[in-house]
C-alpha cells in the first residue's frame, strides 16, 4: 500500500474546497454546468474527506498559501478563504508541533531549493516555494489542480521526494485501500 500520510494542499485546492464545500463536506449536488474534470475532482475530494474522517492522514498548508490568500482582492472572498485556511492551519499545527517542525527550517530549505535545478522547471516562485515547503514538512505528496505550471511538469519533477497529483489522482491512489479505514 502506498498511501500518502502527509499531503500539502496547494492554494488552488484550498480555494476549490471553499468553492465546493457544500458538495464535498455535506453531499450536495454538483451543478450541471461544471466541467467533467471539475466534477471528478469534486467527487474525489468528497471521497477523500469521507475516508479521512477515519484515517490518520495529515493535511499540511504553507505560509506561502496564506500569502497567496491574503492577496485575494475580493474582501469577502479573502475573509472566507482566511477563515478556511485558519481551520486547516489549526489542524496542521497539531502535527507540526508533534513532529518538531518549524517554519524557520522550512523557509531555510525553501531558500536553498527554490533557485535549485530540481525546481527550475517551475516558472512560478510560489509554486517552487510551496513544493519546497512540502519537502521541508516531510510531506509524501502535494495535491494541486495547477495544470498549467505544476502538473504538466510532473515527470520533470521526479527528483523531488514529494508525489504531485490532482484530487482525482489522489483518490485513485488510495481508493482501493479506502476500506481499511471503515
């Protein structure tokens, strides 16, 4: 079984879960206008969340995520995102303390990794920093929907010790073992 125990959520996943929270957390209906790809990711996240209630997975968020959320121009959306981020951060910080992790150490590693050849394929500084934080936090994986910059380079990022996948790929990786947590 190759189930990721600790997964960093990219900022776009935090946004996506906020947008589709009623469907993911409460079993609401998916609107017909949603693309097939979005619907698959929504259902995958619903299944992941249901399974996670019984599993001991750790969901990580980065200070970079908060910086990106803070840059949201719509004040109402920014407040909603900040509230959701703080919930995720509170959950993450329980494990953070247990494993004696530090933002200082994560930032230190990020300063070395961000300009490195290992992450050079990613044109966006924030993407490189998020992935560096995932490494520093000992994450097994990073979940993203960023197909334009991160996911299209998955093969070129194989030297990075963190798996990168979409919610649908994450669910595919764990669904066959989901019954373990029933």
